[in-house]
């Protein structure tokens, strides 16, 4: 800080160098929690198991701004998932001259997510064809058949019949190597730009998959641990294996069971952790979010609605094209994941109760804010929950859960995304100095 001050003064910049604001100051840290308390009070802060960008190397959630896109070689696979009720489907669509199993052919660039497959998504408006390839019957979108022929270089493909996507809905398939079944569901994001028109769906490993999982009431199943290895819920032959090593093992298993149609390597731009320069993954973990679509308690409008309204009514843009650019960003903005898993930073002041629930209210956050103002945020790591909540009163907190026992609380150790801290400077600096 002293070096920066000296350099900036040598450039003759004008600033209040005698009393700069520092995000490490207890007063600043306390002010950040005051901003957070107001958001908790408005009812738009929530904790949820949800897929987020995850750095395996640093074992933390990452924001979009913490990603760098670097070329990476990956393996793409076409995989058959055998239908359980094929005969019923064929009868339904009037096809009677096919004997033997019929499969659904998916395409994915992340074979390591296949153990987490819980559904296959299709587009009910597409036309699909039943084809015979490599001696097996399988289903693919009609519009993607030629692309599959070109990619796989399989010359001997026979089209045996056609059916509407709606006929596939609700059909059941057997997972290629896990002891469970899944259903075919509709999803609007299924396109015929690439792949097969049938999308392998793992709700624990993708945002669109997660949304489909919510709609279809599927578990947000994530068998990948923080360090990138599989847990004990997967087949024995990949338990404890790192996902990047598992790709080849899974492909080999698919070959053994005749579920692999074709695989190939390709280069593409892939997100990496900007610190470790290592590939990141989508992984479901419990994180803290700020909702952009949940209505605020005080005015029944969401943050997205308020922001879009301000863009149209309260802001003059120079140059004018910036208006549409910002509007597009706000319209597409997902909920903000504000939690990180690191050993430093400003703690999110949440506690776990003895019954496993999480305790955090406006009043409790403000009590912690008072504590940080006096002792700094390191108090979270040094003091007990009872000491941290010295200024908190259950009787004066209408949001406190019944039967709350302060002596049974355990501290949680997620920290704030640093952009939440910097984004609170308007309150910590301007409001504090009455500017």
C-alpha cells in the first residue's frame, strides 16, 4: 500500500492519501456486512445445492470473472443407452419389423459426467429416426444423421423408421454401467446444431441439466468430490479415480459393453482457473447466492426488474450503444454465487444448528458486523459463536427460528466473493464519509 501510494503521488494524482480506505480495515469489513444484512432482510439471499464453476486445484467455487479460456484437448463420445420398453415404443409409432434391443444415442464431450446421468433430454418437436449402425439399433435426430455419418465415418447405416420426438417422452432406458434407470424428458435447449438431438443430462454437473432436474424432480446428484475424485456412490472400478483419468477408463468400459458407438479427440476453448491455470468443472456444491429474480420484500420487484427499469428511466448513456450492451448483460445475468471456499477473506457470518439447518438473519449479521467493527474479521476465526453474537438478542429478532440454542451453533467457513466486498465500497466509503 505504501509503495502504491508513493508511485501514485509521483504521478501527481489527486487523492486523500492521508486517510485512504482499505478493505482490510475493521470499519470497512463491518460496512460490508451491513450491506449484506440489508440483502438478507430483503429475502434474496439463499443457500442451495447447485452446479457452479469449481476449481479442483484450489477446491473452491469460481465466478465467471475468475475464468480464463484456454485451448484444451478433450474426448467426445457417442454412447448408446438401451431402451427398456422398446417394443412398446415401436408399437406406438407403428414400426413392427425391428427385432432386438433399441437404444438412444447421446453425444457428450464430458465422459466423466456419465456416472451422474439421470435423464436424457430431447426436443419433442424434432423428428427422430431409428437406424442400424454397427449391427445395433439406435435413435438419433433425423436432421443430425448426416453430421453423425461425416464425423463417425460409418458408411453402413440403414434408416429403419421415423418417429416424432413426442413419442419418446416418458420412455425408460437402462444406464450403460450404473444400476439405475432414467426417463426421456423434453428440454427447449436441445437443438439440432450438433450432437444427436438426445442430450445426456446430469443435474449435478450443468446449469441447464440442473434446471431440467428441478422441472422433472430429479436429484442434484454429484458423485465428484472437491478434489476431483469420485465418491463411493459410483461403480467400484472408478471409485476414488480422478475424473480426468476416468475418461479413458469409462470409454474402455463402454467398449466392453458395446455401448460405445464412436469416440474422437478434438481441441476446443475450455474454462480454466485464472490462478492455477488448470481446467475447471461444473460441480454441485452448497453455496450462497443472491437472487436476481426473487421479489424484494419491500417493493415486490426483483433486482433484475429494478436494474432494467433504471437502465430505461434513470441513466443516460455515453455512447448510446452502451445501453443495449448493459441491458443484454442484465437480462442474461444468473443468480450471483457470492461464496468461496478459501482460508482467507471476509467470512459469510452463517452458523449451522445442531439439527443441520443454517442460522443467519439480519439481526445476527448486524451483531457480527458490530463485532468486526471492534476486532476485525479475524474475530470469526478466534472467537466462539457465543462471543461473536454478544450483541445479538433472540427476543428482539423476529426471524430467529424457534428453539434456537446459541450454545449449540457451529461456525461455517465460506467467505465472500471479493467482488461483493469491492461492490460494497459505495456504502463503506461514501456513506461513511457522508459523501
